[in-house]
């Protein structure tokens, strides 16, 4: 439980208890017993009192409540307690695991590992022998195919630590109408921890990059959801120019510790500023290709958008789609938490982060009047290229009432965040609408 | 009882146990999606690989669901299904999730 979870004390593992035996879970968590005949209601008042206290509200129709029912107030919060090494994440999908971070938990300048979102396409490896883990470098445009243990990578190449932002290409998908297929991310599939590893280009150049090299593709040790060993869950990558940038890493640490299992332990690729799916996890093979990599989820409609703008709800043939590269400019308000009550007499400090794919952020602006007027904020330089940038400002309100704080970032080329949902696309990628939070001023 | 029979009984028991274990997990995730008619179809196709929440967080028209089900077969390793099965899955998905309204998209 974090300091922010003030609304209600949510028992951990509630879902697994109910899954094992709903009636026993009723009894164990709340002391609840129901009539054997109707299987509804509460035989003893103490059970109802316990459940109401946990929800934080009375249950007017408690007499109709079926036995073994998880209160929706809990079910809606997902099962964050069950992800090892993570805290407070909202689970969108448990198979494959997809979990995002509420905005107010992303307040740190450097995202703590426990708050780094999880987007899995398959099943993570279950047995990992880190000492015998090998990374194979191959492909038709690799001059000398070689394999490295993690110890050899550490020994042979310069170690680098960089702060790098990773955002899922589908972050914000939930706002598209008509609905776009896939996990319905809101704003939390973003994070900017530090990664330690070696430069991808040092390793590739050591093996020799052919003159005809076009693309670098990855393979990982995760397995396909169907259990079919011949299928890869995902095998994407980046064009050779992006791969050879000095910020593209083969990393074994996040924030100075081993990578969390769900974020790719023991080895992953990090090519920041592009959809995070290019940064392969549980990395065990890289291929230098003489063509655009054709691994799983490289082809449209995956991680692709229409070449030309289309009307909402359009059917777009695959050949009219292009692969997403750099992500658009975006920002997130991480303090205060949306819904906060604020004293009219006080200034309200507002903080957050902004990022702009391969580019940099030139300014972040705040509005309290639904976008009619904008105030500039102070924006820090990034810790290094492809790290997000912190912004902060303060606001004062003219009178009590309901306000929304909107944040809008601009990149160095003058592109800024739209105030309505940008270009609809079939799979709901690249939603960089201005972030909004609610404030009650009293 | 011959050794042969014992072997068969044992094998049956082991299979039954493994089956029971896998079904209880699948049943739990499928319940969010469908109960009663069509449940077995969904377990054999959709929730065999992914959890029901991948379906229930989504919405769309009948056509959109049909495209999704076909994409699952074309690109994501879902076994090929006949037209009747497809219609069952589409109907259940539609019934469970409804159509997205603009106000549902609010943060």
C-alpha cells in the first residue's frame, strides 16, 4: 500500500482468495455468512459492517448481494498485489500481463522500478540461468556472428548508464472512439528509469555491420501465449540508424539493480523514444538484417498507423499502413493527484514530466480555464538525450469551484499536444492529447 | 485388476487431475466474459491463450468483433473455426462488452 491509497484498505490477494473458494473468501475476509437457501444477503450484521468499512460506503441493497461476489469497488482496481516487484499498478490483462501506473505514482524524476509499467506479449521465461545466458548476434548483414555471455558483455564493452523513457505505442488507446482494439491503456504505459548496460552499436560494430545493413531485429526468451514453441510472441526492432545511436543500449540493470523479471530480466534492448515494443525483453538474439525485419508484430496492423489520415472507424488495408517510429510530444501531470481538494488561499504546485520521442521538449504550458489561457512552466533539461524532462509551476485560483488543470508540451520543432484526440487509427496508437486532472477548490 | 487396467485407471486419474486444474484457472478468467451457453466455445478458443479481460476491456460493432476474431486466427495462433463458432464468439463478445460511448473514453 502506498501513501496515496487512502480511500480504502484493499485486502491483498483478494482475487486469488475468491478464485480458490468464493464462499470461504467471504467468511475469511469479512466474516460473511449467507442463508443456505437464498445464498444472498448477510446472516450476521458483523459481516456487512466489515465489508462496508472496507469499501468505505454503506451498501443499501446488501440483502440482495449474492454470496461469493467480490465487491466491484475492489475488482475494478485489478490485482496489483500479485505482480512481484511492482506496487500500485493497474492490471489491464493478466494473460498476457499488462499493467499501467497511475499518474500520481510517476511523480519521481527517475521512475522507481516498482512503478515501471508492464507490457508483455507472451509468457516470460520461468527458469533463468543468468550465468549461462547468451546473447547471439547474427543475421545476413552481420559480418562475424558471435555469442556473448552477460559477463563477456560487461568485460569487453564500455559500461553505460542512461536515463531513458519507454512508452507503449498504445498508451492512451482507451480514449479513441470508435474503440481501437487492444489493451485499453489510459495514461500509465510510460516510465523513465535509468538503464545500465553496453551500447548496442559497440556490440554490433565488434561483430561487424555489413554495408547493406538495414535493420536490427531482436528475439527474446518469452514464449507464445498459445504454447506453440515454433511461434515468437514478438520480435521487433529498429532501423540500423536508430540502432547505432549512442543511447541505444543492451541493458542488464534498471535503477542500479537487476532488471525486474517483468521488464526483461536478465537482459533487454532499450531504444528509447520509439514504441517500447522495439526494446525487446529477455533478450537472447539480435539479427542485423539487409531488409526491414520481418519478425512477429513487425507487420501491419501491429504497431502501424495509416500512411494518410483516415476518418474515425475506417477500415485500413495493411498495405496502407506504416510502421511507427519516433513517438510524438507528450506530457503527464504527476502532482497533484487528480480529484484533489485545494484551499483557495494557497498556491497549488503542479509537477510532471514531458517527452518528445527522438526530439526534445521546448516548453510545457498549464491552463485552468479549459485551454482559453496558458501559463508557461519551468522545464528542466533532460538528464541525457531521450530522458523525459521534469516541469513544475504553480497556480492560483480566482474563486472556489471545480477546475481542470490541463498540461500541454511543445517540442523543439514547434509541434505541440492536441487538445482533442488526435488522428484516429485502427489500433489506437499515438494518442498524445493534453493530460487533464480535476481539482476542487474550496 | 490387471496391471494394464491399473495403468489405464491411473492415466485417466492423472489426466482428470490435470484437466481439472487447467479448467479451474480458465473458468475463473472466462467467467468475466461468459457464463452458460457458449462458455465451452470461448474456453476452447479465446481464453485458452489470453485472459477474458483482453475481451472485456474492448468494445465495438459486430463487424469489428468479426475482424478481431479473424485477425486472431490469421496472426495470433488461434485455431481455425467454422462460421457457426465465429458467430457464437462474436455474439458473446458483443453482448458482454456493448458499444463504446464517447463518455466512456474519459480519463
